[in-house]
C-alpha cells in the first residue's frame, strides 16, 4: 500500500443521490470514515447532466439526504404545479448536493471525495484525468451505481437518422425550438412529458407539436403525495385505496381501473389501456395540457428518421428537414439483476420501497450501522426491481407490503422511519393525533386490507 493509497471504512462508488444518502446516514450514526468516488467532476450524479428545465416529480421536502432539508418548504405559486409542494429544479439539486459535500461532509474530517475517477474491482481507483492509479483499502465497498439512469445528453438513439435531419437530445430543446417550426418529441416517459410541458408552458402552439408515444403510461396523481400534516389524509387515503383496490380487483387491469376511479392514478387517453408504469407523477393541470396536443402518434418505437418520413414499428408519419426532432428515449429506469444488499465486504444499494431509491439508501445505511450479521440485515433489506409495467408494479407491491409489516415490528427500524425526512408517510403516522378520526379510519382501512391484498396478488400474478 503506497503513500497515495486511499484508506477508509467505506468506499462509496457513485456520488449521486443514493450514494450521498447512504454516506450521510453512516456519518450520522457511526464514527466511520468514507471515501466517495465518482466519474463526474462533482457530486450529484446524473443531475449534473440533466436537461435545463428538469424538475423533481416529487416534493422537494422528501428528497436529498436526511440531515439537510432541500428547498424552502413552500408551495409552488405558478405553473402546472401551482398550489402543490415545490419541485426543486435541476440547478437547485446540484447546488444542494454540493452544499451537502462542502458544508457538512468534508468538514467532519471523515470524508474524502475523489472526482473524475473510476473504481476497479481489482481494488484500484484510476484517475480519468491523469491516468494515475491509487490502491484502496476499505472495510466495505458500497456500489451505488446499480440503478444509475441513462443520460439524455449522452444517450445515442437506437434508430437511424438521415444526413441533414435535425435530431438532438432534450438538453438542446431550448436552443433549437423556433416558434414557427414543427417539433417532434420522441419518447413517452417523464422526459418526453417534461419536454411537451416545457413547450406548452412557453407558448408553443399545441398543433405544432407531434408527440410519439410507443406505450401509454399509468401516472400517479401528484396531489395525493403532498407533505404537511394537513395533507396526510390524502396520502393515508392513497395507501388505503391501493391495497383495497388490489384486494377487490378481478384482473391486473382492473386494479388500475379501480385506482383511476378514485383519482389515484391517471392516464392521457381514457380509451387506451396503458402498458407502461414507471412511477411518474402528474398533476391534473399537466394532464390537461398534454391532452391538448392533437398529434399524438401511437405506432410503436421509431426505427428511422428519413428525409421525408419517420419510420415506426407500425407505420410512418411525414417529416422534413425543417422539423426539429427531440430525442427523449434515454431510460431513467435501469434494472440490474437483483442481488443481496449485503454480501460480505460489498453492499449493493437497491430499492427497498417501490421507486424510492433515496429513502432506501438511507434505510440500508441505518441497518448497516446497527447490525453485524448479513443474514439479519438482508432479512430487513429485501431489494425490489424498478417497475416497467403494471404487472411489475404489482410484483413489487407483493414484496413491499410484506416488508412494511416487517419494518413496523422492528423497533429501531420503525423509529428510524418515523424520524426520516425522506419517508413521506411514516413520520406523519407516528405523529398522528388520536382525534384525527378520518385519518385513523383510512389507516384502519389500509391495515385491514393488507392481508386480503397479498392473497389477491398471488392470484393476479399467477398467470404472469
């Protein structure tokens, strides 16, 4: 081990949101030392490469690291999210994570940050700038990269583009858009929706937009996941509706039809059954705006952009050299093969709650800090895949509902969740006043339906 060796209790590979949430909790609960290594120049992961108008799809108050609030705790006063909890911008999030590093982590003297570097399984860190190689001596290697999303700025489309055609990543949309021109948005996920909403919010005429949607998606109604004790009734009703709708459903599609009837989930076209579910959220205002686009194309994925037409799996639509094509096909959902979270001297950060990687990372850190045996830790931390479709979501719910019951029965885990800023539900449940009869009734309905929901999930998922 040479003089330039990196020595720490934990080497966290990936200094994005999950890696930082893990490191923050370890710093809070232990006296351990941490080395953070990342290929980028700064902490914050993919937020450093995000498109300029990106915002969170969840309240700022439930994002980031446990020890430091994100945002000002207020409501948005304009735009499609008006009246709901603020949604931090990409720039705010990058600044926030930099402050976490510079103002909280580094001053402890227990954290070192190694940017522009890559960890190798041989136990070395290689600088991407100089090529210098440094040995690592760490008690635990924490992999925070398993669910790293694809980056729009560097994503290469799988379809071909003819010479002379304008096709660019969503990051270039503000630069390329012209009021008099036609624009084609390619991609049905959160990024595609964001691109359409940015255009509409900035005055683009809906008829100038063509939106290519290979698959429609079920979308969570963001109004139901607001923070603040006065909003708890909506969240309590949502979790009760989820288990009750599952328990009463006759099919997978019927689960979502029942949830839609209660405005828990939404879809763009009521006549089309969505086959995608990535946990994206939307407001009623955003949904109305998206529905105002008259040219929504549902002919499968794009296979080629030619000089006079866009070729899709199930047909073609016209285009020309003046049309701007914006690629939004980079997937934020990546599913590495599930593995035990704790495996000897390695820890693999994964989702323990559906679509909640940041809360999950902090919970994994708490379990790591409070226990020594991998078997016990893995019994608490059961990894869930990121859902890609409605069946996937039900599969993850089948596991998560059991985990919720298990967590409630473990005193220190329940206490951690009750105090966690990243947990949108448990702290309010813990502080629930006995006089809140409506909220207590919803929680009772939730608890009463968990077992029937688990039994029904076995039936619904059997064909799949």
